């Protein structure tokens, strides 16, 4: 597990969230590049699983990995305090060591996102999965 919960500067992601992060890495990088170029506003947000989102937003020079919740009576998810914001330089360092992480931890390299698991073969099973449909 890499990062999901923030306890005294330690965070982790479940294996299937790590797999989803790897699938979204190019898109995150593209949005970071747009953020740094300042040519257009950026409001990128992608669900990694279980209410955890990766986001890049204009005027905030970081990649944010944060748990979200759905307030009662609303349809828009809001961020919690649980998560970690990596400065752009820290995110680039993470990006540079991903190959080493996958080599050192083969269970991460072979992980697949939750929605691609064999037990997700129908809409009903996906609809009740707390990882895929948090809210």
C-alpha cells in the first residue's frame, strides 16, 4: 500500500488504487504541464477508488491525493483533510521512482484496478462495490 491515509506524514494507497494511479499518470502529467504553462485554467480530478481522488487545480502548484465525501443533500463530492498534496517537484520525484517501486514490490507491478477484477462482471456487482462507487 502506498498512500491513502495520512497519519503523521505517512500515507498509503491500496494496490488497486496504485494500479489506477499508474493508468492515470500520463493524464496527471499532462495537467501538470498545463498548470505550469499557465496558458489555461486546470481543474483535473480523477477517482482512484474508495473516495480517493487525484487532482490538479490552477493556482495550486501541487498534485493532491485526497479522500472526498458527499455531504448530505448534495451531489458534489467535497475534499476532506485526509490526504497528501505533493509539490510538483515531489510529484516528479515520485514519477521518477515508480519503476523502482514496481521492481521492488512485484505485487504493486501486477496489481489491477478494482473495476477490472473478475468479480466485476456485471453492473450490479460494480454498483455495490464500495471501491468503485464510494458515494
